[in-house]
C-alpha cells in the first residue's frame, strides 16, 4: 500500500508491506513521518475488552460435518447455528 495524506498542513508519504506470517507491518517512510504513522498504529492496534464474533471455515476431512455440529451443540449448549 502506498499512501499520501490529503492534508495540506502535514503531508505524509509512505509505503506499507504486510507480513502475514509475523502479523507485522514493514513501513518505508521518512523518519519525521514515522512519528505520525506510529501514533496512528498505536490508536488502531488495541486489545478489545469484548471478544468479537468471527466467521471461521474449518474443512472437515474425516468425519461427517453434520455429526460434528450435533456434538458441538451438545457440548456448548446449542449456541451454534446451522448452515444449509
């Protein structure tokens, strides 16, 4: 990602490369711009108090997916939803 600020008072130009393996950002920028970039990252990179619901796809290789849903529903009180 290459970005440039639209604010005329303090333009910031930088390039960001993500490393998914380490969940890191590699940033190419002028040292003076890194202060602003780091500040924004610190605002965005915070732990949330409440767990966020997500969608996870798990491919079942050796069992019947519907049987696994039944077992999970029994174990966790039926909180899961069915597909269709």
